[in-house]
C-alpha cells in the first residue's frame, strides 16, 4: 500500500511485522513506515556495523529527527560528530562518583514514601505507578524540585512532554498529545532557565547544579540554553525507559516466585538494617543485576535504534544509498536461538560468570545501545532500578491476579498493555 505501507502492522504488532519480513527476506529488508521507506538490519554484526564501525556515516540526529527532533532539539542523541563528542564529555561530569552518591541519598526517602502508598492499592497497576515515581525522582534529582507538592502545572508539562515523545501520532496538529508536549516544552524551558540562573548563584546537589559547573579539558562550559536542552532530553531518556525496565522486572518476578524469593533474600542479606542502601551495596545485589539484565533482554524498552545514512554504505553485499533511514532491531537479536539458549525462557543465570551468554555474541545484547551514543545514563538507571527493587522486595511480596496473561506492547516503549495489575502483600 503506497501511502500506509507497513505502518498499521508496525503500530499494532511490530515484532510480528519484523518476524514476517525476516522470514521472507532474511536479515536485511525494507519497510515503509509513516510514509518513509527505511532499511532494517538484524543481527549482532548489523549493530556493530551501524552503531560502531560506520557511526560517522550514520547520523543519530537525522535518525531520531522524526519523531522526537522537534520536542527534544539540542538533546545529546540529536547531535552528531565533534559537537556530540564535546557535549558528551562535559555532560559526563553529572554521572561521576560523588554526584551519583548524592542522587542515591536524595532518591531513597522518596521511593520509601511512594512505595508505602502502593500497599493501599489492590490490585496495583505497576506501569503507571512506576512512571509517576520515576517522574518525581527525575524532578528531584535533576532540578531539586518537588513535583509532588506545589508544582502541579510543571509536573503536568513534564508528563505532557514525555507522553508526546511516545505518542503513536507524532505530528504537531491541534488537540494532539504532540501539541500539548510542545507547549509543555516551552513552559519547562522558561522555568528551568530561571532555576538554572538561581543554581549558578547558589549550587545545590542536583544535576542542574553539577552541569552549571561542569567543563571539559579545555575549560569549555555549556551555555544555559544548552544545559536546559540536555536536561529536558534527560527527562525523556530517563523516565519511560526506567519505568519500562522496572515493570518488566516486577512482571518476571511475579511469574517466577522462586526468583522473587531469591532476590529478596539477597536484599535482606546485603542491607539488613533500617539504614539506606549505600553505593557500595549496589554491586553486591548481584542476582538482582542478573534479573535486570534478563528482563532487558526479553523486554528491551527500545526495540530498535534509528539512524540516517550520510553517505553510501555496503553491508553484506547490499548497497544502502546515502540519505536512507536505517534501523537496527534490538528485540530480535535478544531472542536469536543461535546466540541464546532457550531464548524465550526467563533464565537470569545466563548472565552469570561461567555462562555469560551475552559475552559470546558481542553487540548482540544492546538494550543500552552501543558505540558513541551508548546510553549516558546507564549507571544511573542501574542504580535507580536497584534502589526501587530493593525497597519493593523488602516491603512486599507480589503475585499476578489468578489466570492473568500478560500482553506486551512494543512501541513506542515496551510495556504491558494493561499496565500490569499485581496483588501486593506486606512481607
Ligand atoms: C533502563 C533504562 C534505560 C535504557 C534501556 C536506555 C536505553 C538507551 C539507548 C538504547 C540509548 C541509545 C540510543 C541511540 O543509540 O540512538 C540511550 C541513549 C541515551 N540515554 Fe539511555 N536508557 C535508559 C536510561 C537512561 C537514563 C536514566 C538516562 C539519564 C539519566 C539516560 C540518558 C541517555 C542519554 C543522554 C542518551 C544519549 C547518549 C548519546 O547520544 O551520546 N538513559 N539510552
């Protein structure tokens, strides 16, 4: 169909669409989505080729322009080449050891308070509850603002903006989520600009303050407008991805109660007292780490990564012309039987030393991407996920409602279609 192409299949069942294409055409095929014909590549080698070896000829900025370029202009993923490298070098200051310790300290009481309220909801819908939590955490960690209290309009603007990034109709038309997102962006930009001005006078421990002081080896700093653009992008990059990961983990631990018991026992052993989780505890939550890895393998929040070729490329005998949309498919690589034993089964120990299946196919496992645009917030995401899971495990035991069958939606972000109802019981 010349206009619609594969769009309907992509919007309703993207995994099935790509499976069908792969069966018919192999690991390199075309699809027509939203009026654009793109090339889709499968396999660990394709990830390496596009994201690493040919990164200079595969623009991230142009790849992501549709659908998020306008909403998140100036964000790190929407920059290429030298400029990207320089900005990334400065932004890294916000993820160093001491700032990370401060973020952990700030997040713990919020997680504790929010989770206490979860116990009153039966069944609890996990995905919306976790999204509200991660948004509140982002407000506090990034800007030292309390969105749960008196900043309702700002909180709504943030929610509108991140929702616009994942809308199924990403066009700037009246009365759409996308249009609300653009209005939200404008409000946030003005407000965060004023907060940044204050933080420059009196720095706090939030990310905005750290970035207001950050500089690269040549002493170059980011302008106020650049910092605000980056943090608005962080809001989106950090929010739904982490919420998706936490939801998948809650689901898998409900479906595999023996693993839930195992990681609860680990949490109790690693941090037994009422005192909070310290950065040194995080690597000790080893089994929980495997559960996170395995949940990200089975349910990667992003099922594909888009790029745009700036010059002609040849991959496995196929010529991909310049100015072509080209995407690598993460989900499918995570379930390839040639790389993973029993790929559809939940088996966290496949990531444990000794087996380490992910190391046997470098680039095949890439929930955080690869190459120069590898997720900048990877360590932050791991810390936040472990913190929330630690509190959840210590406070509750949970199970799925009787007879429940989960169905995941894969775009724009992986999540259970019904939000995932669970039944909580106090430990
Ligand atoms: C489990 C949670 C997360 C997942 C699965 C995830 C996944 C990803 C992926 C796949 C990319 C690469 C996209 C590409 O190559 O085009 C990426 C990039 C990025 N992520 Fe994450 N992310 C997560 C959490 C976070 C958090 C918490 C933050 C910030 C605090 C963050 C900030 C970023 C940034 C800034 C980039 C762009 C890096 C660059 O362009 O150099 N992410 N993320």
